C-alpha cells in the first residue's frame, strides 16, 4: 500500500470512529428520551450513521486497510459522562439532544478536516454525500434543542 493510500486509510478510519461515536450517542439518546418523536428521530439518525460507517469500512477494506470497528476514546468518555449526568437529572430530553449534538459537531469537524486531504475520487464523492446528510441531521437535532415536542 502506497503512502497516499495509507494516509487515506488513516483519514477514513478517523471518520469511522467519529461516525461510531455519533451512532452510539444517538442510540443511547433514543433509549433515554421520553418523547416518542425524538426517539424516532434519534433512532433514524443512528441508522444513517451506521450505514455511513459501513460504507467507510468497505472503502478502507477495498484499499487494503483494516477498518476501524469502534468509536474513539474521547467519545466513549463523553458518553459515560453524559450517562452519569443523566442519572443525576433523568428525563431531560434537552440534555440528551445536547449530547447527540456534541458528537455530531465532532463528526462534522472530522469530515471537514478529512475532506481537505487528497483522497480517491470515489471516496471524496461518498464523503461529500455523507457530510451533507450529517449536516441535515445536525440541523434537525439542533432545532429540537430547547423545544417541547408533543
């Protein structure tokens, strides 16, 4: 594997970790929120992240690399902090949305960074599509923060 390909694999694995962090945050959030509409939105968002991660893992495998299969350490620590916070203040849908939004912010920054790197054209096109979907999810979750959804 050439140096450019190794760099691409490393960059895509960073996105896999960020995507797993967002997926896990949304799944955790879906299990904690009281509102059924929020639960459905978070579950749908998690499924979208899961699909993106699988696509990225396939790209890494096709490049001859070993795809990441879990989220980052920072993501895990943040989710544990939020679980502890949820124990202290249960039934706080806004805090759950904040956790999901935080993970999505991290994923957006990671995508922005990786998309500036030289990548194979098919990877660049997939990342642009995934980034647009991530931005839509983020906007939807951001809009729900502080709102009572009935």
